[in-house]
C-alpha cells in the first residue's frame, strides 16, 4: 500500500556546500532529477532533486533534517564520523562505500545521509 505523499516540488536547485560536506550538482539535462520521498514521522514529502546531490544537504534544505534538536548543532558536519545523520532508507540508495555507513547498514541501524548521493528515485524516513 502506497502512503499518501505531499507534493513538494524542488525548482531551481543550486549547488550548496555546508562545511566540508561535498554536495555537487552534476550537469545534465532535464532528466537529471530524481524523486525523493521523505517521511518525517507525520507525513510524506516528495522532493525533486538534481542528480548527485548529497542527501543530508537536501534534507536540511527542506527542513527535513535527519538530525535531532541536539545533533542539529553537534555533528561532524557531513564528515561521516558521528552517525547523527542516519536515516532509514526504504528504497533507492546505492550500496554503502563508507566504512561507518556500511557498518550501520549491515546491522540494520540506518544509513548515513551525508554519505549518500542521490542517483536514483528514493524513499526514506528521517
Ligand atoms: S553528519 Fe556525521 S556522520 Fe553524517
């Protein structure tokens, strides 16, 4: 059963950098976007995201931060060291390459959103 999703279309996405976190928009035509469905604990939001963006940066940009009220300010700024940006991926992420992301994923403890590039349609819970 597909949950009801609130449409939240992203237009004019630009590249952003938060601290040392890489967030590069790759060039491409109009097909170089992906739909990212995000459940924030209350409802689904549907975002159109340019290919190659870092998931954590996108989530924060849309006020769907993966962080809690403390870890929003106390985190490793996307370096892959703290695990405070973990999200529950339901579908659509590439296999983890970063050691901590792989460690958490292998124990069903979530994925590090700072280590995931949006390369396909995705669904996740923050
Ligand atoms: S922000 Fe620290 S691991 Fe992602």
